[in-house]
C-alpha cells in the first residue's frame, strides 16, 4: 500500500490530491507535468541541479549529533538535519532551484510565487536573480509585517513583493493572489509553488525536489551509526520539508515518522493551524485535503506564531500518510514552540526557525521516552534569524 | 446524452435568430432579500437565464468586483444553504432557468447528493463550478446524470484543440467560453484571436456557446454577442445592483441583437 506512493502519476494519494483548478490553468498544469516527466528522464537536468545544490546551496549539509541537547533530554540520541545551513537559511531553496530550472526548460522567463514566512519568497527571489528571471512574490499583509526583514531581502534581490490585504492577510490569501496572477499571465509565467500542496503535479514536484533532505539523512545516518534512525520528527504547514524528509523512509516501517502541526493558541481555542486536529476534508487551492473550514465549507483562517505554518490545510500526500497510519501527526502550541526555540538556542547555540521549533519541542518529548541507544532525527528546516523580532515581542522582554 | 432543459431554453432563443443574455448576480449582496428582487428584475428585463453566484471565502477565479460583492454577501450571512432556501420560497414566480455558480468546497460541505436533491427541488437547471475541470467532473456528473440539471463546462483561450474536443463531448446546457486569460472582471479590450477561438468552438460544439469573463460595456455585449450564441455579464451587473444603477442593466440587455 505504501509502495504505490512512488508510482503516483495520477496526482492522487488515496482519495487526496487532484486538479481542482479553473480550466485556464489546465493546459499549464499539463505542460508542467510533461516537462517535469521529461526532465526526470534527462541526466543533464539532474547534473545541473546537482551542481547548483552543491556549489550554490552548499549541500550536502550536515547531519549533526546534538550532544548537549541529547544529554539535557536524557533519552534517545538526537541528530539534527541542518537545512538551516542552506543558502537563504531554509529547505525552501531545494525546491525553488529545481522549479526555476524547470521553468527555464519550459521557456518561461517570468516567475510568480507566494510566501508565508518569507523563506520561500526569498528562495524564489534568489534563484530568479541567479537565472535572470522576472519575479513577483505575493505575501499576506500580516506576514509582511511579521517578516519585514524578508520583504526587504526579496526586494534587494530584485523581486517585486505584493502585499495582500484580502482575507486574513496570511499565506492562504497570498496563494489565492498568486493563483489569480498565474491564471492571468499563464502563457509566459511559471508558478513556483512553495509547499507540497496545490494541484497535481505540484505536490509531487515539490516532494521530489525536497526528497534530497531524506536521501542525505539516510546516507549520513548509515555512515555515522551504521543503521537507520528509530524516529524522525518534522514540522508540517503545507508539508514540504516533512514530506522531503519522510519520503525516502516511508517503506522502512521500523522508522517512526512524526509530523508536527501548529496548535497556535491551543486547539481548544479554535485559533490554530492544525488541519489534522479537525479532520475535515475539502478542496482548496486545487487539491482535496484535510482543511480548516466551517459547516458551510467556508475556509477558516489558520493561526500560528509561525508564518510558515500558518496555512489551513496539509498537502495531499500527508493526508494519505495520516489515513494509512504511516505518519503520526500531532500539534504544538505557540508557547511550546517558543520553549523549543529557547531549548535549542541554549543547548546547541543554534537559533531555529519558529517553524522548526515546533518539531524540536515535540521531538524532545518523544526522545525523553526513548532508550539511550535509540536514535531520533529532527529536521531543522530553517534558521531563526528571520524570527528574532517576533520572538522578542512574544517573550515580552523575558530573557 | 439527453438534452437538458437549460439547453432547450437557450436554443429556443438562438433558433429564432436572437442571442442569449445571461446576467450574474452575487446572491446575498445587498442582503438575502435582494435575491428575489434581483432575479425578478432580471427576468422582467429579458434575461434568457440567470447565473446565481454563491459567495466563497477563497474565490480564486474571480476578480475584485465579484470578490468584494462576495465578502459583502458573506457578512449578510449568505451561504449555499440559505440561498437555496431563499430561492425556494419564491420559485413559483421564476420563469427563467437558474444556474448556480459556486466553488466546489461549499458543495462538498453541503453533501453532493443533498445539494443535487435541493437544486432539483428548487428548480435549478445548471451548475457552474469553476474549480472543477473535466478531469474532476465525474464527482458531480455521476450525481446529476438522472436529473434535469446540466453541469456547464468552461473552455478557455488556453484550452488546446484536443482538450476542447474532450470538453465538447461531455458538455451539456451550453459551453462557457472564457474570453480572457484571467479572472472575472471588467476589461477594456479583448485579444484579436477571440473571434477565431469562438468560431472554432462553435464548429466543434453541439451545445450553444455562450461567452463570458470581462464583458461589461454595451459595445462589448454587442461585439462578443455577434460572435457567440450569447453572453454572460457578471461584474458589471453586480456593480450596477450594488450602486443602484438598474437603468444600466435595462440598457445592456437589448444590446444582444437579433442577427440578420
């Protein structure tokens, strides 16, 4: 059952996924699928991608044994997959780079993207500067405020950042505007979707470009420990870093996989971003997924201190992995994530992104219950520089 | 495939050398009570059919005019359920075919079967679901096969010929020819290839071809109306109702002229 995940050609992950988009986009999606299938069979495409991943992004990044954190927790040996050390500071560049090369292959010279935390926007603006592509990034008004530094970074890189004040002014609304822009400019523009969401073939393309996280982790842990880890923990918004980490391990049934959503102010308050807490199915942004909605099918705003997890749905492959029980999903509140951030900062001298801090908090709880000879890997999806202002405000001067 | 009542109504108009005029309203904009007022007004003004838009939180196929109208309607408490109930309350007064235009998620939340049953009860003759392309249409088609409700397919300027063939094969009611790349809303001009596009579409299609997206002025209604079997006007109607400019609508409808 799990095996069929590797054979996805139809854009369906069980009942999830699909292509729920306006007709105007169907030709572009079909073209993208054809171009991508061709690229996957072209060794020169991978050679070029490999070149940039190594010499530009700085891969492979380390799988780091967090010794002090391990001692402090007093359970399993904890390793960190250091996506935070990538150029631009997060895993997002893996996908942005791959899709930019794909866009060039398709002869498209203009790029549109959405961004929540700004990491995907920065990664996209970066590759657009690198390859001389025109770049427009849509970003929710609230996120523009929360991530002012990233807005400036994108502008420095030559991108046009458009603030979206519709809806709640967060990631969902930015995706809406990016889709509208794409529908209008579809003939010369490629949409670099940043998460493992959206219509087929995006969830598959994004996952494939992020798989390098898990592929490297697998190789590195075998080198260091001579065996696979017992548990892997990653944060889940739309789910790109998590699916990239999990996918190469999905068939290794002894490796427990844990996805961590944002519980915001707490699930019971209703102000959260945990689609797996509500388990309501529906369609948004082209895919059938679990998604936050009311009884009328109106999409609800997600809430999280972390802009990158502030999305009301989870990607279709995660929904499938949830339903077959392969990945265990839970959620962590804003306050707990802040604790996770402090924990890693103090024990290892690494300030993690607020998104990754969700994974750290949950991983610490899981590791504690594990034996010292067991191994747990945390996907440290991004660094926390961008969040320092938010964290300072949230801690209210507390040190 | 059996010919559905919506197609018959449009062909009746087209076969007499006239063009179909299908205005769009955002149900609940101006309050739930405005639904009856607007539908009866458009019926009286000579609409061939009326498209009833259901507001949605994330209307990605719509431009700013309809999105803002949708947000106003949401504030008035409009949703699929109450809108259908509102229409049911005066269905005896309705003589023109009604087409419901909604995104998929509100239908899923309602339950597809329950929704279809309610549409039949209310007398809805067609559905336009902009985020359901033919690849996903089975979901709805299977449930309306035995009903008198038509699932209307959209064809865009980007649809390639083999795709248009496939769409034409499953088309019922009419084909909605999207006249611009982009979202709904006011446009100052149309691409030169539109003429050819609509002609090619009419060659292939066995159902009437109605053009929409971006048609807002009397001149455009006249121009596009001369190419297709009729026009859909959305944003301009929504705007006119919002501004209390019903006079504009009365002037717009006679612009779809009799050919010859």
